[in-house]
DNA sequence: GTCTATAGCATGATAGAC
DNA sequence: GTCTATCATGCTATAGAC
């Protein structure tokens, strides 16, 4: 809080950049994950933008982290059913192809163990699977999901389906990702 | 068959390049999808390699097409159960990370409508979904899958899960893609 | 048919003025 | 803090020798 003025300003500006970047990418779409292109989108020079981030990879990683934060704040929360939250995010994604494209591109690049954001995505996926598996277990305890459903596997499958549908949707935007995910949820929850 | 010698030679050499490329990528892995790197892997200069393909994109598209052909010939066929075939391919993929990496990277790039291989992947996914949906319908007719399962949606979901698991597997190779897909198939086929 | 050499472009990063 | 300018790199594609 009581940090030096210039430092606090830097932090604030960083946040502002991330927010604007998200907004611009959501509204105007996005081709390549290049610093130059993003810089002019947020009305800075390339050097000006990179002044706040140590590298291209950190920049885009932070944009995606911010996006997760915003999505969680918008579609998550105590009162909302986890599946509704997920479907909310996915429906929203269908309105922001640029963000989907950016995510797919960066997460794909980060699969290389040498990529600076590799650890970030490893942790992110592990965390999401964990939360989802926990939810499935709770549903099983409540008798709403059969016991022969494997929570960990279903969690990985659910996340995988959401990811994979993005590819198919980008290739053919007539595909409704949310509807498909809802159908998957029906498959998971139906009682034998 | 009875084409001019030089032309036939060109075709034959093209095929040989694709076969060797597949083999090398499968054995030694693959970092970036660059023509240079592949060229030295198949023991040609970059220019020598590009003599047989009009562009980088065509080259990698043809490698992936060839891979599909090989996979179909190896794990497909009349006598083999479609799910066994798919699981065979997926199990095999776990032995060839380089091919998985190449596929994910190229298919992601091709999501851009401007990408030269865009149409190839649009058609490929539509075809695979179609075949799978047809299979689900047959299973329904045989009474082995419930009628409230939507063949088209399940087809898209199955393919999506297979794709998405690749990302998770590359980030954490301890994940068994084939086991997960088998579990998904159980979810689809269990009777309510 | 295959090579060497190079053109031509896009990128990320940095130096230095203001 | 932000800019302009530039550097260094990596890439695809092509020209031209052999």
C-alpha cells in the first residue's frame, strides 16, 4: 500500500494496461500474439508497453491471468452453480473470438517445457481440474452423480472438451460450445 | 502411373520426404514447425525441401495428412472396432510427443481463416465428426447407446476431448490420454 | 534435383533522447 | 514514463550456380 509513489504508479499502470488490452482484444479481435500489434491497440509504442513487462511471454501470461480474474468475478461466486458459471464463461467466449484465439495460441506455445509460461499453465490446469473434481465428488456425495464416475478423469475430460471445442468453433463458428458442454454435463449426471 | 519420368520421380520423392519426416519427428521430437529444422532432419537443404512443396504450410499440412493415412492404415480397417482404433491411435500418440506437438501447433495456426490450411482442417474435423456421429447412430440402432444421446454433439465432444487432452498431456505427461478417452466412452455408452 | 547465397520481412529487445 | 531508432535474430521464399 504505502510503497514509493513511482512504484505504485507502475503497478496501477500495469493493471490499466491489462484491463485495456483485454477490452480491446475482446472488441476488435486479434491476429497474432505480437507485442507490436498489442501495443498500438493499447495506444503505446512497443517499447513503452514492454517497459511494464519483462518479456512478451510475461505480458501475455498476465493478460490471460487477468482474464481469469475477471471471468471468475463476473461468472463465479458463492451463490452461482459451478456449471452455470462455466457455461456463462463459455457463452461469453463466443462473443470474444480474439480472446479465444489468444488463449489457444499462448497455451499451445506454453506446452513447450522451455516456455516461460509453462509452469503457469501447468499449475492453472491442475488447479482447475482439482476444483472440478472436488465438485463432482460433492455431487456424488449428494447422490446426484453415480459413483462409477471417476471425478479426476471427468474433470480432465470436461476441461479438455472445453478446450477442444474452441478449436472446432474457430474452424466453424456455427458450433455452439455452451450447448455442447451442457450436453456433456447431461452425460455425466444421468443416472444409470 | 505412366506419367513423365521426372514428374513421377517428383511425386515419389515427395512421398518419401513425408514418410521420413514423420519418422524423424516421431523419433526425435520437434520444437518449432520451421522448414529449416525439418530440412536438416530429412537431410536436405531448406531450398531443396521447399522444391517439392509450394510453401511451409503446404509442407506441414501434407505431413499431417500422411500421418492420418498411416494411422488409418495401422489402426483402422473393417475388422477393428472404431473405438479400439481410436484408442490405438491415442495410445500411439503418447509415444510420439513430437507429432502431437506438431499437430497441435499447426491445427491451432490453421484456425485463422487466412491460413492456407484452414480449409483442410475445416473439412477434416467435419469429416471425423461425421464418421463418429454415424457410428453413434449405428450403436443406437443396435440398442447399445441410449436414444437421448445426441450423435452430432457427442461426436464433437469426443473429438474435442481428444484434442484438449493433448494440451493437458503435454503440460503433464503423467496423464493417460487413452484411459481418459475410454472413460468418456463409458460415460457415453452406459444405459440409464 | 539440389545446393549456396541472399533477399525480404517480422519479430523481441534495448539504447538513448526528451 | 514514453518515445524513436536501431539491433539482432529467425524465418520463408527465391535466384542462380552446378
